[in-house]
C-alpha cells in the first residue's frame, strides 16, 4: 500500500513544541524539493492549516477514534500518495488517547499502525540529567513503539546543551536536534489550540518561515530523513472515496473563510465522488450563495469572533434562511449550528433554528459516541457514529423536537436539530468513517 518514508513527531506532554518541530520539518524538507505529506493525529482542525502552509498540500487528520484503527493506514496512504516524505504530528502526550480507552487514538497507537519511527520532542527548559530518565521511560514503555531520536526544545545555552547531550548518551536514543528558545516562533492560541491560519494570514506565513529556519539551524535533517526511510512498508489498499454514477453534478455550497475553517479534506472528496460540485464561499464577504446551490454544508470554526460581520451580511443570512426554508439539505456542525440560530451573543443570525447561542465560560471538549435519533439528510435513525465536541458556547434549547443525536458519554443526553432538510449539531464527525453520509446527502440534494 505505501512505502513512503515517514516520521511521527511526539512529545511527553502538550506544550513541548510538537507543532513547531513538525511544521518546521515539513517546511524545511519542502524547501529541499521533497513532496511532503502533512498529517495530524486526532481531531484537531487548526494544526493542519499550518501544515498546509508549510507544504503546499492539504493537511490531513489520522483519528483512530473517529474513523477506527483499521482506517489509519489506508487514510495515510491516500494522503501520502506520490510523496517523498510524510510527517505526522502527534497529539497530547505520546501515550495519551481517548479517555478510558487505553491506547486508542494516541500518538503511540498511530505510530504502531503506520510502522513509523517516532521522534520525541522534549521541553528541556527546566532539566538537565533528568532528561535521560524521561526519554528512557518513553522509549521503553511500549516495545512496539520505536523511538528513533529526540529533539531537545527550549535549550537555554551551550552549557545546557552539553549537559543534556551527556545525560542522553546513556539513554540509547540519539539527539537529532537542539532548538534554542525562540519567541518569534510562538503563535497565538485559543481554546487549547492555535489561532487558525485563515485568521492570521501574513503572520501565519511568517511564523511558519520562522519554524522552518529554527528547525534547519538546529536539526540534523539528513539523519531525520534517514530515520524516516527506515519505516516499515504498509500493506493493503489506500483509501478511496467511493464514486457514484451520476448524470449531473449538484452544486453543494461549503462555508469557508476565516469564520468557518474546520473541515476534513475527505469530506469534500466524498461529496465530489458522490456526484457533487463543491463550491466554497465566504459568509463574511459573499452576499449570495453560489449559483445553482442545491445543498449547504457549514462546518466548524470560531463564528463568535466574527459575529458582528456575519450578522451584518444580511443578504446572505436571508439566502441561507430561504434555502433551508425550501427544504434543501443543510448540514451544520458546531459553528454552523450557531450560524443557523436566531442570534449569537445578541446579534441576529440566519434564524433557521428557533434557538439562541451565546459564549460561555465552560469549554466542552472530548470524544463522543452517538446514535442518530431522527431520520435526516445525513443518516437514518439508529446509525451509530463517533464524534468530537470542541466549543465554548451554549445553544438554548440544546435540541429540537426531532433531536439529531443521542450521546452516551460523558453523560446521556440528546443533542442537535433535525427539521425539514436541516441537520444541525455540535458534534463534529469524520465522514470517512461512514461514506454513506456523503452519498445520502448528495442524493437528497438531487431529489429535494
């Protein structure tokens, strides 16, 4: 299936510098002329935007919880096809995964599924000799995980570096890079993640360039590439979006721009393969939906940051309400749910749903097991999917007369709205786990 050289970039904990190292490596190797395939473990939508900026290729997610462990190899091979190197950024600490599910969805599990060597990024800012015990522990915890090298981050001085290298001589894991403290590489964060590329534009380009420069200066790129080439071959078939035989192509409008940046690349590929013409529009600037729109997909993002601008675009709000009121299929996740409400933080939105949305002090975050409670444009009642929630907003009421989902954990509840052709929910799902979702949506666009 794939023999693409690959590295997994992991760390003992969040905040160690995985994104800086992974993005910097992607950009540095791309500058060398390699076609680099960027990947991110877990459901994160934001880091892949920086990865795409670094490589010029679509950033892709590898999530064993949302899509199942069996999908990781095929999805990786699909994204990495034709590339000379793949860099996979991990999530949280290397052995951290879905709560209460053992190694499921952890960086370690994905590394094993990909038969890929791991490079451990260690924040060395407050330690010297202890770094050897930390690296030894991570390298020996699971014999199936191959830690092929370590990159030391936030090293203070030449003396500090010498102490760290001396300590690691006994750990049996080579030092493949040393990065000094570099404030220019820092990127602003929001809700446990970076601010999306689309919101930063020039600043994001500058940040990626700084990451690449720091990695080129501090890392042994030749040794890292040699390590990547030691990855084992993967067997089986690469993932492909199932192609439907259709006479025409239905226009499906997909919200984009700075307010709606959360989308998995496979969703558009699945819609296209199912017979749709996917057209991206920006609700901040476009006053009408794309010509011929038969269906609408509004994914996640941070609409609360742009609530005033979204509200001010009254022509588009009315166009969305008219489309939904006519029974056209509409799939809205998280930010899309807020946009369809009557108002967000007191500002008028589309008014498709008889609900209001507001910012909250509480961050809702985590994987969810869900079952469809109502027949909709996405699924028949009883369909089981896994999803992810990530928001600091509240919608009141939280569900309609026909709820979208029944969620089993962390507490049992109903959630979301199904009305006419609208399916709106806080739950982010990955359609590659159930390709029938995209086919059903396109078919409904064709027949509505």
